[in-house]
C-alpha cells in the first residue's frame, strides 16, 4: 500500500505537534540533556521562521544524524 503526498501531510503535522510537546516536556522535566535538545530544536525552528530552510535542514541533520530527505521532511513539518 502506497500513501500519496496528500495522505502524508496530516501525519507530518501530527508528528510536528508531538515533537513540540515532547520538547516542552523534556525541557520542563529536567531530563539529562533536555535543555541542550530544546536549544537545538528551537534554533531549527528559528531558522525556519527566518526563511533559512536549508540552514535549518543542515542543523537538523547535525543533531539527529538523519539523512537529507528525512531531515528535509522533518523541517518542513515544522513549517
């Protein structure tokens, strides 16, 4: 079974919301590394808001180790 791009959009949006909630929970819970994680994802979001999508994708890749496509999809889900 293949999903079309339009089928994936709601999933991407939901994933972005879940990631935001998780980032807030980690930052508030004092988990080891939470503040560092929250800082980098906030940086990525700031780059997206500033229209620096390519830089945001680079930062996302650096911190997650994901490939270009996966990082691009994740950053686009933050838009």
